[in-house]
């Protein structure tokens, strides 16, 4: 977690990393979908760590 800044932006950045989106890409590839970015809001932070959020994964037809 960054010392300053938005928890939402931090979680979005982490979940949009290739290492994370590749997991979803493997799972959705057989359905003919490609993965975009993750978008999260209402990130709840406890003891300096994100513990809960509403997140959406952007999917589109290949």
C-alpha cells in the first residue's frame, strides 16, 4: 500500500498487472474473450492493507 494516495488507484494498478490478468486470460480464452483491465472502487483498508473492494474485470470478444 502506498504511504499516500488513493487505495482504489493502488488496487486497480496491482490487479491490472500482467501477472494477474494472465490468469483471467487463460480462463476466458477458451470462451473467445480477451481480458482488459481490472477496475475497483470502495476499497476498504485495515491496518494499512486493502481487505475488501468492489471490482470488475473488463472482457471483450476477441
